[in-house]
C-alpha cells in the first residue's frame, strides 16, 4: 500500500468525484515504495512570462513519487466507468 498524504484523502464534497476514487486506486494499487501527495500547490513565474496576466499559482491533483522511477504529476479530470489496460514490455509482439 502506497504512503498517502494527507492520510484521510480528498472529500467528495470538496473535489471532483474522480479524485477520491483515484486516491483510493493509488493507495491500494501501489506498493509501499511509492509516496503519493494529493493537492500540491505550485508557483511559477514562468507562467506569467508565457501567458501574461494568468495567475502563477496552481495546483496539481496528485504527485506520485518513487525513489527509482521518479515523479509523476497527475491532473484528474474525470473517471472512466470501464477501461481495459494493456502493458507492453520491450520485445513483446
């Protein structure tokens, strides 16, 4: 089980329905070598330089951190009711 911060997760009345569901998928689907942080604020002066008067303050829904695999920033916009995943390894045909 992944290490999750905050430990209580997002609340459905404060965030999209997809975020609490995705939080639980990460929590139960990843092993304890992963750390997941929900709702990470960020600041970037580059945003103002590129887009002008747009706010340089933002938020990423999830940061998934692994000591070997690195960091993945995830923005959750919705959820699929059904999906099929296929993992292809190098050399597979």
